[in-house]
C-alpha cells in the first residue's frame, strides 16, 4: 500500500535503537501499512542504511522521515519531510528545507516527497526541545495550525506529535473535525491495543514507536486493534 491515503497504522523504527532480525520480521509482517524510519537522536547515514536494507527484505512500504540532511539516502519508497509549524525558529519550518533543496533540488524526485506539518505537543520530548516548539497551546491554537496546514499550505499530512506521552484524545477529535483533505497522523505514547483503538477513532493514521522496543507483543497487538 504505497498510497498513504489508505493507511491506518504505521510503525516508526528508530535507526539509533537495536532490533533483532526476529523482532523486525514480526513488525514487517504484522499487517501494518508501512514502516517509517526516523528519530531525533544520532541519526546517521550508516544506521539509516543498515535499517533500510534490513526492512527491504520484506514487502512493506518503507519511508524515511528526514530529520537531518546528512542522513538522507536513496532507496526508500517515500521521504516524509517534517516542518514544525509550532517551532519558534524558522530553522525547523523552512530554513533546513531551503538548504536541502538547494543541495538536492536538481536530483530530487518530487513525487517521492511528502511534507508533514508537525504540531509537537509533548513539552518534554526531544523533538520539542530540539525545535524549540511552543507546546503551550490551547485547543483553538492546535486546530488553527491544522487549518493552516490544510487550507493555506495544502499539506498532505498534519501530525499531532506527543512522542513519549499519550496525547489528549479530545484534541485529536477536534483536530480531525477541521480537516477534510489533509490526513491526520497521531503519534505518542501508545502502549496497548486499547489505546491505539481510542486514537484511531479520530486519527487517520496511528503511529506506534517506542513500545516496539519495550513490549513487542503489545506493539504488535496495536495493528489489529486499528485495522
Ligand atoms: C540523494 C537523495 C536520496 C535525495 C532525496 C531527496 C530528498 C528526500 C531531499 C530532502 C529535501 C528536504 C526538504 C529535506 C529536509 C531537511 C531537514 C533536515 C528538515 C528538518 C526536519 C525537521 C523539522 C526535524 C526536526 C525533528 C523532527 C520533527 C523529527 C521528526 C521525527 C520525530 C519527532 C521523531 C521522534 O524522535 P524520537 O527519537 O523517537 O524521540 P523520543 O525520544 O521522544 O521517542
Ligand atoms: O514513540 P511513540 O511515543 O510511540 O511516538 C510515536 C511517534 O509519534 C514518534 O515520533
Ligand atoms: Mg522514539
């Protein structure tokens, strides 16, 4: 399923974390719609290449979520490009993107690129600190960012990012209500099938990350719960 509009569930694998071949096989053959390779710490060309080539043994869409220009390598099905809408710095909204396009613009296959409008809501996650995100947002602020993403920037994805903590279900519900075309991705803190099901009521796509490394069985159960 290479059309993200059909997705409901994805796993996010971190190139900086260790996963055995056996566990990787379970993840790739779980019935999830795709694997996102991404993280915020120590993402290198080497660890991205290593993880990508291992995932490539399986018939599953494999996406690089770009977090540093230095770790972009060819061979993925798609490249997700985050732009952090609630960052206080233009660096994470447009500057790094400008630099990267200046470097790769001539050789880029634009059809492989999908821009994600990130709204980071966990003040304690690494991505919030890195991007100096203003996480002190009201519900109206969040839905306004969602509208900016869809109605003004026409972004294909609006990503409510609570990485490491379970988000506010009401925020996800209200955000979904203001989006018609843009797909709503939810990620953060999902550790059980039940939690995944709750967020899948409103999010178009539920992203499951850290629990893969702490409780694989629980991670695998989120697939069936969502699909
Ligand atoms: C040669 C070749 C293949 C060319 C391809 C062309 C191509 C794809 C070019 C890219 C062009 C482009 C526009 C690139 C953008 C460059 C860039 C560096 C953009 C900035 C991205 C950004 C805003 C990063 C900030 C961090 C962030 C939001 C990361 C997203 C992932 C995330 C939040 C992960 C969670 O991290 P984790 O480590 O799991 O955190 P926890 O500890 O909380 O779990
Ligand atoms: O790792 P968790 O907390 O599941 O979050 C998933 C994803 O949104 C991280 O970017
Ligand atoms: Mg993580």
